[in-house]
């Protein structure tokens, strides 16, 4: 996934995505692992939709640029349909693209970037490697063997080094004087200009457009916010100066009308004072009448409650008397008793029949047993007589 993201970023740079896709939306360039790691799902999904729409249009297909509040499912389905139209396989669910990061997002953008490169006529070429010259190997002498001649050379070198450590002051002064003279001569040569003024002006006019520094405005920069705040403050101050006069006039008119209303209210109160007193006395009488009515209504409700209780008790007594009278005059219990007696008689008859059957069966079993006993007795006596 990380390798695929790096390849995608290289392809986007070949297509100049910073100038064509990101700059109109004031977006920052992508990092090497932007779509490989989850950082901000909303921002990553919007970046994915923007780049996908730009790559599809770059590949030669008309595609509307998605907005921030569009339906994500509709945008994903349209992007995948365009990807299938290019002949690319899509073997993953569309919900994998909602996070705005992952292997599927990198795969979709990489396929669209390849189609865009094909449409622009770009072709990959073999890399041209620079030829490196082989370095000559230095032959190092073997210092392991110490000879007498080498020892004498080392001693001579040490003596020459010790002699060079002592510096002559006169020689040093002469050297500094010569260097100062050379510097002054160079400065005088620089002060004398040999260039033509007309040629210099032509060169300045030719290079002047390239010397202009254009700073890209980023809406997220705090300096822009500060400048906007200052502009808004100046606008508020200028508009406040104009509106303050109108507000003062309006305040004066409102204060005058309030004073008039207060004076008119006092006059009306003085004129209608006796009517207000009559109204207050009538209101007091009305409150007293309401209190009496509430007291009377409370007594009436209590008596109604007692009456309802008495009527309920009366209804219960009437019901009990009716039940007792109906039970005394009703012949239903007698009929039930007669039915029960007839049923008992039938059951006794059935029981007598069952008893007779049982006695008959018992008698038969006894007779059978007695015959068996006599037979056994005769069977035991006969063999003894024969002996």
C-alpha cells in the first residue's frame, strides 16, 4: 500500500496535479503516505473525490467536480462506473472508499492516473544511468619495515618543521601591506563602471517580470485572517460613523414619544380615577361573591357525596331482598333434589347388577376350584390301588 501510494504521487506530479487540481481549491500538496494512513476521514475523502474527478476528466471523460455536501454513495458509484468503463476490475465493496484511505483508494487513484497518462501521450522510458569513471587505486607502501634511511628523512622533516614555526615580523608586515594595496586597487576598479546605461536598462526591463515575487494566498494562514479582521474593523468604524447620526436622531425621537406617552398616561389616570375606584370596589364585591359561591358549592358537593353513598347502600339492600324472595318462591332447588335422587337410584341399580355379576363370577371360580380338587384326589388314589 505504501509503495502504491508513492507510485501514485509520482504519477500525479507528472500530471502537474498541484497547479491544475489543488491550486483552484486552495489545497496543500500530498505527502508520501497521505492515502495510506488514516488521519482525517472527511478531508481525505474530499481529496479522493477531487483527485478522482480531475483524473477522469484528464483521461478524456466528462465528469462533474464533486462538492463538499454531495452524497458520498452517489459519488463513489459514479467513480467506480467510470473505472469499470476503462476496463479495470473492481472486486471490493464501495463502502471501502468511504474512509478516504486504504489500499482500495490508492488502487482506484493509481488506475485513473495511468489512464490519464495514456490519454496525455506519456510513455515510460528506460532510465539513463550516468557513467562513472573508475577511481585509481593508490598504492600504499608497507611501513612495517623500518630502515635507517627512512629514519634520517623523518628527523630532517621534523627539524624543517621546527624552523618554519618561527615567523619573521618584517615579512608579515610586508605581506599585509601588499594585500591592502591589492584590495584598494580592486575596489577602485569596481567603482569605475564599464557597462552601458541603455544596455543595463534593457536588461532590467527583460528581467523585471521574473523578479516579481508572487505569494500564494492560503485561506488557512493566520496573517490573512488578521488582515481580514483589520479590514472588517475599518469597515465597521466607517459605517458606524454614518449610522451613529441616524441612531442618535432615532433615540431622540423615541425619548420624545416616551415622554409624551407618560404625560398622556398621567392625564388619563387623573381623569379616570373615580371610575378606577368604582371598578376596584366592584371587583372586591365580585371576589366576596365568588368566595360565598365556593363555600355553598362545597356544601352541595358534600351532600351529593352522602346521597350517592346512601343510594348505593339502598341498591344493595334491594338486591339482597330480591335474591331472598326469588330463592323462597323458586322451585329449582326441589327439582335439583329430585334429579339427584333419581340419579342415586340408577347408580344403586347399576351397583346391584355389578355385585350380582361379581358374586356369580366368584361362585363359578369356587365350583371350578372344587372340581379341580376332587379330580386331583381321584388321580392320587387310583395308582396306589394298582400297586
